[in-house]
């Protein structure tokens, strides 16, 4: 029974045999321990060294010969109180490290993108739910939608387009290219604020069949000119800023 209990504490068979031998006889030399336990003396030396490090064997080197004594049962709880103290000290250090690491500014030059695929069944709800998130994210940028808008997007989601301009803050705007010369009537029936809603027809974009837009730290790719519709959202500040810069440059060049 005692052997099984000591095994649960991490003792090997030889450690159990040597510890119990020394505990029973009180004070023994390595030679005597080897004779009683039938473990060779070299192994006794190495095993007792482990038991000494664990605190269960005490080495007496005050005399000519080396003797071992065992930690008494009543003293064993003291070992684990020390371990508890060490564990508490480690916990405090870990908590301190967490706080210090959290205070380190996160890199603005690199981030791990978060990518979501949205199928046609969920796309309309997704657009309505995410719009406030995109708007909030844009507070740290120039507060404009930049990108390319396939005309089928507005035809497919006119309710979202209207909702977009209802909640879009006054200081926000759009700078979007399109693949069809826009009909002012089509856009005006949703929003009449042409100063904020700037659209440019790009003749070289006639083969574009998807909407590519960036607002804040989010990039949105959407297919709405064929079924099934779908969208891909990428949340990545670095990618968003790079794409934004591309469309800013194009905006200056395209009349």
C-alpha cells in the first residue's frame, strides 16, 4: 500500500526501496543500504542523490563515513508547503509577465488576417450586420469606401444600399469605380448626396465582374452578377491600407 502511494508521488521502485530502508533503520551508509536492498552500490549513490534533491533523504557528511537518514513522516507535509509557496510565486510572476506583454504595442506593420466566407443565403443579413462594424473601423482611416463596385451589387441589394446611406455618418463618403456608366436616376433614388457619393466610370474595367471594396481595416470581395452570390471578408489592417493606396492612386489618374 505504501509503495503504491509513493509511486503516485513520482517515486521509482528503487527510490521506494532505498527510502523505506533508510527510514526503517534510521541511519545507514551506502554499503549497508546496498546490502539490505540488494541494489548495487553505484545505483544506491545515484538514487539517493535523487531522493536528496526531493528532500526525502538527508546526507550526513560530518564524519569520516557518509551516512543517510530519512525524512520523518511528520516532516513530509513541509516539503509540499514549500512547493505550494513556489507555485504561488510562479503564478505571481506569470500574472506579471501577462500584464507586461499586454502593454507591448502591437505591430502596425504586420497582422494575421481573419477571413470569412459568406454564402448567398446569409449575405444580405451579413451586409446589414457588418456595416456598423466597418463604419466603426473606418474611424482610424480616411472614412471613405474605396474600391470597385459592380453595378449588379446595387441591383441585387437595393435595400442594403438605402440602409447604408441612412446610417453612414455625414463625414463619411465613397470613392468607387464602376464598370458601367452610372445612371444618376438609379443612384439618386437611393441617395441624392452626390458630394459624398462619388462614382467614376473606368473604361478599362468592363471585364470586372466583382465588387472589391475597402473600408477601415476591412476588405470585401463580392460576386453578385451570377449565382450563387457570395462574399469574402478579410479583416486585416495591412492589406486594407495597401488596397486603399492602390485605389487612391487610380482615383487621381482616372477622369
